[in-house]
């Protein structure tokens, strides 16, 4: 089975080669490390924990866990890996001084995986949010590593795809020692793929434990001062957007802003950095679009050198990585992207932790349990699934209603904070299970 997997992986790699060449900055970063060639790592006798985060979302989710690992497993060393360049950049920034190394995850070929494992010799591998890499899991297990899925989630779509190769996935999951899942739905889906139920525990979502770090508070202050985000004008944030959600957000916002007093402001934060310039062009050109009802808006980019005009800019493009969490405390309304299209949504927990009024679209299957809890506690507005031509109308209605009703905004924010507080504790539960896995007890 693994030989067939390797063949398919090689074919997929070849088919993706043109994309690697066309978008080198995104896909070729860390290429040497992805092949298993890493900088020197001097072992000192302490066991090594390898924590793998895919991209920015998982890296952010890992923050509280990293803090607790450093406090409670001090006799272990910690290396952190990511798959994407944006995740790598953020991990190097926020885990500086905490991780013994921050590296790229190897390609899942036998040669690169074996080099990586021989280099770092991890005693414990933590895979955040159900990152299933068959070759890496097999080789790590054969080299004596304990392997745990942490903060695991498994969407219905992913579970359906895995089920098509269930015998193979079941074999891979047999090497997993522990699966700590966000919710019972995630746990049941993983069990349906063949993992032993005795290995699965529901510990909650680490993102409920997130708070702003000191450095992020500084960025919040910097953004507040540069753009004069002092609450005088309501700030609407379109967060982690995917194409064509930026256009939807612009059209709905401009329709809501045309007669509003005071006029609100809009900050757009695209999910993928490679789209920053495309979105900037869209914002600039949308002024002349027939669908635009507020053509006089001014526009600026976070990446530009600051000017006095930034303080009055109606639309701000957050074209930087790792600063979105620092924006949420300044926001009055947050629309969370990836949800107006069948992507499955981005996390609602970060804006909820800031006590903002949160709107999401109908496609949230990546976060089913969290969305269900928020809706049950009147802590979230979710738009109905509808025809494409009505999406903007629904988003406009939600934004304009909240702009006109400050009490409703505050109520949503309070309810969101209550949900966050009631669901904290995933980090503590996770760490207790990991202590058992590495043979530690409360008295050690």
C-alpha cells in the first residue's frame, strides 16, 4: 500500500511542477529543508517534541500549547514545523526563543522523511488538526516516536475523501498513539476511518484558550494610531477572505455606508498573501463599478509607508501576515471569510475572543461544532444558503442592521465572550494527556 502511495505522490508532484515554477515564492520556499536537509541540530540528551503546524491558522492555534509545553515539559526540546511560507514566517516570529528550531515539514517521500527523522530524532510527534502524512507517520513510528493528533478536526468532506481509501488510512491510523479531537463529531468521523476508539479523546479546541500576546497588543496600538481607529467611526472587518468574497464585502459595505452617519470604515484581510495585489486592484477599480453605491471612498494599504491620509481612509487593505488577530480588538463587526463559498469557512474564534459581533456565511463545515455552539448561544450571525445573486443582499442586510443597532452589536460580543470563557480548558486537557503519553505524572 505504501509503495502505491509513493507512486501516486510522485505523480502528483510531477503534475504540480509547473505550479511550483510559476509561483516559486510560495511553493519553493524551504525547498532544501522539504527534501530533508536541515541546519545542524546538536542533541544534548533531552527528548525532542516535534510539533507540526500547517499554516497560519494552526500556528496561531498552537500558541497556548507551546506555552504550556515550555512550562510543564522543560526537560524536552521543541521543534516546530510548517508547510506553508506564511506559516513559517509567523512561526519564526512568535516562537522565537521558545522553539529550539522552526523548520519546514519534509515532503512525504521516504528519503526526505527518513533524513528529517534521523536529524531530529523526535520522541514525540504532535500533528495539529489531523495532518495525516502516511510516510512520515510510519517512519516516525518505526523509529520509536510516540505520535499524537492534537486539536484534531475532520470535516465531513475530508472524512468522505479518506473513506475512499479506508483500508490504507486505517493502516496509517494504527500507528497513531493518541487522537485529541476538538469535538465529538470530529472524533466519530476519525473512528469511522478505522482508528481504535480507545485512542480517541475529545479535549476541545485550543483556539478557545487564545489571548493576545504582548507583541500583538503593541500592533493593535500601532494600527489604532496610524489609521485613527478610535471608535469614532465603526470598523467593519472582512477577515480571511477568499475570491470573490472581497467583491461581495465591498459591494455590501458601500451600500451600507452610502447613507450612514457616521460613515463606517472597512478593513479587508485576504486569506492568501499572493492575492494581496489582486485585491488592491479590485478595491481601487471598484469605485467605478456600476454596482458600487459609494464611489467616493478612499483607500490605503497597510504595507505602504504611513501618511496622514491613512487616518481618514475609508477602506484599508491588511496586506501583511500575522497581524489580523491584532485588528479584532479594534473592530465593531467582523465578517469571517471562506464561508460565502463552499470552502468551509475560517475560524470564528479569534474575533469572538475579542468580543466583536461576528458574521459568517452558510458554508462552515470546517468548524461545525464551534458554529453550532455559538448559534445556540446567540453569539453569531450566520447568513442563509442562497443563490449567488442574493449573497450581497444578505451580507448588506446583516452589516447595515448591526451598524444601526449598537446594542445588538454589544450583545453579540458579550455572548461571544461568554462562549469563549465557557469552553476554555482544551490546552490543560491536552497537556495532561501528553504527559501520560511521555510517561510523566503530576509528581514528576
